[in-house]
C-alpha cells in the first residue's frame, strides 16, 4: 500500500511525490525525515571526468572490492560482490537459490519477505530467530529497521540450520558486531545510508567466493557505475570519518529523543540514523507535520507509530521543534 492510499508496491521512505499528494498546500521545500540516510554526507572530492566518459574497468571494480573487504572485515576481495545498492542484492539473492523454506525475522524491511516470495520460496515471518528451526534460510536485519533490535551473529548462526542472510545496512555507525562472511552466512552492507550518498546506488554482499561470483554474474557487467566506484574508493578507507560521524549522529539521535519525549512520544527503538516512537495521536501528529512540510514514516499496521530521520542542519532542527512543541 502506498503512503497516499493507492494500491501499489511496498511503501518506502523518501517518496516526496506521495507527500505532496497528501499535503498539496504544505510549504516547500519539504524536510524529508522519512528515511534512515545520514543527513550529513561524506565530503567527496571532485570526481574525475573520465568516470563519466568511460566504462568502469575490471581493475576499477577490483580496487573497490578490496577497499570494501578492508572496511567491512571480509577475508579478501573475492568475498565481496559489489552492486548498485543493497536493494538489488535483496532482489537477486533469492533468484539464485532453489525453492526453500525461508524465515524472516520481523517486523522489518518489507522488501526481504517480498523478494523471497516473488522468487518462489515458502516465506513466513517470525518474531525471534529461535522460531526459525524448521527454515532452510533465515533472514534478519541487525540493527533492525524500524525498531533497532540487534541480533548476535552467533545466535543467528545457531538458529539457522542452512543459509543465514544478515542485512547490516545500519551497522556502520553503531557499536555492534560487524559480521564477516563465512560458510552459511551472507552479509549485506549499505554504502549510501552510512555516507549520505544514497543516490549513487552502491552496496555490497559479503559471502563465500563461489556465491559472491554467482551474485556478480547475475548482476552482469558494469553493474556499478564509475562515479560510484570513485566514491567508494574515497570513502571506504576513511575510518576516521566513520568514527566522527558515528559520534555526531549518536548525539543527534539523543537530541531527537529529547524532542520526541517533550512531544509526548515514547521511544520504541531506532539507530543513530533514525528514531521510532509511539504517540498518543500518531495520525494527528503525522498530519500536523505534513501540513508543515515535514515528512516522516508512518506504519499502517501500527497507527500510533512514527519514524523520524535526523534533521540535516540548524534550520531543519528548529523547523521540526516548532511542530513538535
């Protein structure tokens, strides 16, 4: 169901076209807090013009995979499949495997269950990994979206009797265990969320070399653009920036928690990049925010619940504060 009520695909954050349909009289520009993307992007150096003029070479891709392996703790570049965003990896992996019983730990990012279902697998939702004993494949997001739950890698490995797919899209700026690929474990990592560069479309699957090769073969040649490769080569080795961003976003998240509490909200989860809260009148607050040109994420199955991304600057913080007061 779309945010505007039309029957369609799964609703996602960032759909300002839907926001404008819902609130046609809202002031522009919109303040989009409906995603969990770092609002302070990585300061990319100027991109070489050749990145737009030529096709990426195998050497370019190899260097990107080596940088990703070093940043994410994979044994080597042969354990890395680079892709134009993690969404395409979520879509591709189920098509590479024979029909199986799949357990998805939820509630979570809805595209996981949808992708396995579209590929012909028998999918069921479970509340806890321990409930997946009969499944051949276990899918979990950690930290989870939208509640921020964290699952230990060992607990997931023990719960899954076959393949474990671990989506760590929100792990980079969190004090959580970074999972390294090993037999029976595939890890998905998002570049765009961490570095605030979602429009570049870059993500990675960390897997055993055979599966990593199968994923890249399915994606085809030149799946990752030249500009995205250069961005990854600049940002992934910059561990100091990631540490500073993690500390700054944690402070922002704590500030947002205080604002939400003053507005009568009860924090029910989140990460350093988004906060999820229940309100006495969630639908009413959603409408008030929308009328002020502020778009947040709502949940059809939990009307009291709203998810807030982080404002990017002082003016945006003040704008949100005025409505929450």
